[in-house]
């Protein structure tokens, strides 16, 4: 199996494959020749320069490595080519098993507006929104029907790019060209649509997985509301503060969507939850394994990556819905090589000290060790620390203790910011919303940092 990724997810996939007896080949860039995943794999192939465009995003180079080393399958991890329908299709053309959803699913759900239509047709709640709009006049007319404030969203979007909240017509006209240009630059697709904006929103997503025999199950939900500039910071499961009725409703809606697309691999159905009304609505679907999948693994005991490989091979799911027993609470902290006191500026460099935490209920997913070079060419995440405990409060305390034990020297990290969030009442009380960090949390952290220094 070829692992078409890098960093901690490449290492995670290699370990899952080795556990079930699969040989692995890892592709690397020039900058990643010495990465841990490449050393643990049976073979490593350098496919290009340091930039992602010449290596991890180079479809021809990735496929040449897979075919040239006699691989049967390709696991794309997350990011890079994982949700690229052309890559999934090209894998099939080369006789390679793409370990992810069928290419038609990847294509259909990668279009956010199309995915929204699928959800609505499947009886899944959706926010009031518009069709694709390509001119200021059409956008203004659509916004009048939806009602201000509205959210501009890129059809091919992700990670907050091409997304903007606008309060009135003047702001819509001003921001629309920027949103279209940003979406075009990021995705090669400048199409946008509008959606009703929820001021006090929470981000709740459901882990789903299906096989090629028609089975679809959910593995509980995760709350990913702790976000900075639309990028997740902390993720937890189960989501705090939901009624049993709402939780069951979100699970059922996620399964309906997955059944509607005939999901045959792992994926995540994401919802927006209105803290004021208790209503939820479809947000998007991610046709891949998520960064935060360890949260679901910790509370379910299911190896989702191994299950991905299993169903890609044509085998049925090894469990049914009644077999999914969720236990306790898990929280994941993303550790980034960034300097929070300097506005979260990237902090590339060489890790000189790496001492991960350990103990009951603690898991660390990372490719780091002393001497690891944190490159400026890629995403700045260097580790994920996950804590699992019988209760949410205990999980928070375990994660705080683990982050205190974690020692990283040579590069700045976001550990202090993660600790700040975990200690704050907003997170402790389960009142985190997707905008709280940007609107209030950053200022509070800076003030605390200033006082401490």
C-alpha cells in the first residue's frame, strides 16, 4: 500500500497497515527524506522537491511511485490529494485501489452546493441559502431572500478560504470580489453561494463509515467548536450539552446523508448547531479520514484507519451499529509549530528536545523526535495529544497534565494557548462557539500572556 502523505498521518497509516500485515511504501519530498514514516515503511520513494506542488500534489509522480513499486492500493490520508476526484479516478485507471470513497462520491460532495442539495433531498436539515451566484446583483438579490447577515461560501471551499460574513448590502458588494478571488486562487473554482449566518454556532460532526455491501454506521459525534480562523484547535467527543433527542437526531441525519451518497469508506458529516435555538443543519461532508479521528477511536475502541483498509479491500464492516459502544470522553489538542504570542506566526526550525507525555488514557500522534526539521513548506501541525477518561472533567484534567509534561524545544508551539483554552470557563462549561476564540479568546490570551511576562 502506498501512503500518499507526510507527517503524523503518514506515520499513523503506516502503523495501521503494519498491524494487519500490509507492506507499505511512503512517498516523500526532498524536505521529508528523513521523516519517521519513511524510515518505518518497507520502502520510501522521493517524488519531488520541497514544495507540495512538485511532490505531494503531483498526481503523476505519486501514481508512478505506486505503480513502480508494485503497490495494490493508495491511502491518501487527509489534505493534499485526499479529496481530489481526479486523483481517485486516476488511481482506478491505473488498477490501484483508492482507500477512500468512490471517485463519484468524492466529486459530488466536494462541491459544497451540490452536497447541500443531496442533504436536503435526503431529508437532512439545511440552512436557508442561495443557489450559486456569479454576479454582485445576483448575490444581493439572494441575500435579500436569505436575510442579513449572510455567509459567503466557496462551492469548492474548505478551511475557511473564500468564506466571509457580511452584515449588509454594501459590505456584500465590497467583499464578494475578494471572496471569489480567494476561492479561485485556493481551489481553481471561484463559484460562491450564500447561507444564513448563525451568530452563536457550534461545529458538530459525525464520524460515519460504510462498506461496498450497503452497510453504513456512525461512530458518534465530535464537537469541534474551538476554532481559530476556521481552523480547529480542540476537538472532543461526545459533544457536551446536547439533549438525547438532539444527539440521536444528528446521528440519524448523518447516516441518512451517508446512505444517500452510498458511502463506501470513512467520512465525516459536519453540522452547524445554533446555541440559541438548539437547531442543527448540514454544513458539509468530508470524504476522507479527519485529523481528529483519534477522538472517535478513543471513545469507541475502533481502529478507523484499519477499517478503511478493510472495506477498500471489499470486505464488509467488521461491526454493525449495535456493536458501536461509546465509552467515556476524549479530547484532542492540535499542537502547531506557531508562536501564539506573535500572532500565531509560523515557527519552522529543528526540534532539539522532544519528550512526549504518557500515562493512562493518553495518546500522542506525532512524527516528531529530536532532530526533526519543521519545514516552512507544509502545514504547521507537529502533534496531536489526545486524552481519554470516564468523564469530561477528568479528560480535561488529563489533557492539561499531558500538555504540562510535553516538552518541545527548538521551535515555538501552541501548547500555552491550548492550556489557556482548557483552563478557561468557556471551554470548561461547554459554551465554546466557533467565533469565540477570534472574537474574545485571542484578546484574553494576549492579556494573560502580557501579565505573565
